[in-house]
C-alpha cells in the first residue's frame, strides 16, 4: 500500500513558478513509475508528466519546456517544477504511482493540490 500526499500548490501570477512535491509512504517507491496529472473545472483529468523507475521522462506538449518532473528515491518524493505558468495551467494537480506486478498492477493517487494562475 502506498499513500501519496501532494503539497506546494497555491496562487501565482502568470509567468511565475511553483514546485509541487508528492511524498509517498510505503516501500518499493523506486519501483514505481510516477506521474503528475491535472484536472481543470469542467474538463477531464489529463496527463502532465511522467517519470519511469529508471528516470525516463515524458511530458504533455502543453508543458514541454516549462515543466520538469524529477524524483528522489531516497526521500520517496516526486517533484514537478513549473515555470512560466499560464492561466490555462490552473487546475487541481494529482500525483500518481503505478507499477505492474506479475499478478496485476498497483495504481495509487494523491488527494490533489490546487494551482491557480491569475493576476
């Protein structure tokens, strides 16, 4: 069982920066692929960025060049550095941990943290 707790959200002006953190409890953190998703009001949840257990990164086109995902396995934490924020980045951001096992898969979500980009 893995519990995920996000932090770091808030209100920021356009062009500003925020760093989200997601701290995980439990063991085998390094074996999980980790991701950040977001959901804006009235919209479906969408993938923002992922990082594999070996450190491979991928990003949604809308955030490439502005957002950076990273992980610290020693601290059981995944981060999302968000730069040059835009109003359309406003959403609740969720952390996800996923892995495939021989007998199935594990998929865990945090409770979300609100990011609001507004002047």
